[in-house]
């Protein structure tokens, strides 16, 4: 079943944002290179994107799906515009889309283990 599993936040200063979430909420933020860090709880995780070329303008809800290509077809058939085609990242693949309300979201498929 598809479900929200991630919220990615734009971060102007990764170190400051990471320190904030660790101090305020006790999160453990795992770094993935110099511009990205996230929690890895397996529930609804928080990601911090500090690369201005990759960061969205607002928080990015990410929905976990079992079949990324089928979801892409369903999303476009339902009228959403794809804002970023399918791409890979450590641990999976995803694409971004804009819903009819103008919100940017992403769908992701985790790599098989």
C-alpha cells in the first residue's frame, strides 16, 4: 500500500538545520554527501536538502510506492504534471510531480534488499 514515508525540507545551511533537529527533537541525522542528511527510522523520515539545484521551494512530501513506473503512469493519467523525471539516489528511485492544487510531491520506490 502506498503511504507517505518522507518529508524533504530545503535547508540553506545543512549543518545548522541538522544541529537544530538533533538538539530539538533528538533525531539522528545520517549524512549522504555534503548537501544531504536524513533520519532513517523507517517510519515517516525527515530529509534535509541543502543543494540549491536540488532543493524544492517548500517541504516535499514523498510517497512510498511498490511500482514506480505504474505510479508515474497513474499520476500522469490523473492529470498531474511531472516536474522531475525518474532518477536514482542511494537506496531507491523517485520522480516529482505537481498535483492539481499546485503542490509538489514525489513518489519513490525503495531498492530491493
